[in-house]
C-alpha cells in the first residue's frame, strides 16, 4: 500500500535491535523505508515498549501513528510477535482522521 501511504504524505520508519549487518540484510529483502538499528533497552523504555531478554534482548512490537507536529494519534503495543497494525488499517485510520480534520475546518467560522 505504498502508493496510498505516499498519497497521504506518510513516512514509515522502523527500529530494530539488530546490528547494522542484520538490518541491511532485512532491508535488502525489499523494504523501502529506513531501519534504525542497534536499539537498546533504554530506547524501548523511552517508547514505552515491552523489552524481553530473549535472544540477547529485543523490543517487542510497538507501533506509533504520528500526526503533524509529532502528536501521537494512535499506538499499539504487544508482548510478543502478534499485534502488528496492517498497512490497510493504517491507511483507513489516516483517511478517517483526515476526513474528520477537514470537516472540522469547514465548520469553523472564518477568522477576522
């Protein structure tokens, strides 16, 4: 759903506990968005994400939908590999949010 996300002016980023080589291997599988690597327990805590000591430490799934200005519009946290938001869900959420924003703007009286 890259075209839909691009049309909504969305940018995707990922963060991983992988090292640079591992992150590069994952990206080479066709991912088109930046992947930050080397995430630590401190990074997980800053995001409020669940940290597990399995596999020498890893961040469990945490997703954030940020609006203009960095406001968190939605988030999902999981304590295991289940619980990821699908791209189609993100597109619907953003489209609905934008529709409501435009409706609110149209209802406001003109400034002046």
